[in-house]
């Protein structure tokens, strides 16, 4: 067993091939994690934009006088 292991570790061509395979697998995992991070960032940006719109609407509704708010809500409440 040690003779086979010694052969693989002393042969520079096989060491280079094994190192390239390990490097390719590592690079693939890195790319996968980078893609997941980019997707999470994209979702956070979209959620913040939606939150800004929601806050703007809430501020607009809160700024209306009570009578005007009732009139606006009455329009939406009727079928």
C-alpha cells in the first residue's frame, strides 16, 4: 500500500493532475457560494426598495386629515 502511495506522491505528473482536480473542485465551490451571496444581496436590495415604497405609502396615509382619509377609504370600500 505504501508503495502505491509513494508512487502517486513522487510522480510529478500525477501530483499536478491531483492538484488541478482539487483546485477545480475548490473553485467550483467558491463560485457556488459567490452566486448564493449575490442572490441574497439582490433579494435584500429588492426588499429594501419595497420597504421604502411601503413606508412612503404609510407616511402619505398618516398625513391625511381624518375626514379626507374616511372619504378615500369610502371610495375603496364600495363595490
